[in-house]
C-alpha cells in the first residue's frame, strides 16, 4: 500500500467560506458538475466559482448557451469579475475538437467551464473527443460541466455521465447551490447565490451562518 500513501494528490487550497462550504483542499482536477432547473442561478453560481478559482489557476469559460450577452456581462459584474482580468477568459461556443488543441498548449487554462451539457451533448459523448477522453488525456485539468435538470436529475446522457464522474456536485435549487459529491461532512450544505431570495425559498433549512459571495479573495 505504500504506493497509495506516497502518491502526491494535487489540490486547491480553499479558504474562508469556500473552505467551510465545500472543502479546505478539494482535488484540483477531474470533473465537477453544476446542474439545476432553468432560472435558478446556475450561471450566476458558476461565475461566482470561476471568479474564486481564477485566483488560484487560469480559467477558461465556454459560454455556449448564452454567448457573451448583456446578461452575462451583468452577471460578471454582479459576482465581481474585474474587467482587467488576466487569469480568466471567456469564449462563446468552441468546438470540443478546438478545445483539445487549446489545452495542448502548456500555457492553457487549468480550469475549463463548459456551459452547458445540452449544447455540447453530442460532442461530450463523442468517442474521439468526449468527456471520458478529455479527462484521460488532460488528467491535470479540472472540467466544470453545467447542465439542466429534469425530474430532479441531470438532463441528458452527457450530464449523467458527468454526474457519475464528478468529484464535487452543486445542485442549484431556489437560488442556492446544494453541495454534494466527495466533500465529506459538507454534503447537503447550501451556498446562497442571492442571499435574501435563497432564504425566502429555503427558510430555516438554509445554513445559519451568512455566505458573503463577494468575499472571494484568498486569505494571505
């Protein structure tokens, strides 16, 4: 068993509320999943998360469903992503084959948000360039997949595959992100996306302590 214990596992070092709600040291590679029904805050939460992760790694956000719209601009502003941001960049739809080429560059992003699984459903299930191949060929990267929900579950085969492979899962419901996956005792914790509106939906079941979504800066 020495090989198991001696293996070095690459992790993020989370602090503050992200450490409390998710994990102090989540693995920084593999797949994370963000899924939920329409108009519940998936994109807002994903951009909150991207804004936090960009402080630790380079982030690429593929906004295939909404494109780069006025709504996306407003949400970036809302979650505090600065205009002059050298460690995060956003594209509209990019074919997965082109993403492969981009990721082969040693200066490429460490974290890739794919928004979303419905738009990329055929490509993510492709034998040649699909999700399994992405993870196997770029084992040091983190892929954050956004997906719609149907009957309480991730919608379509690509999203369900991402759910099976995901180490961290955020189920967006009532403007809060319910934490799941391999996060120890934090399973079931709720991260408010819009605090006052999330409390209207979840009431007393929401975590007692406030979550400041603007307090995303890493502690020194």
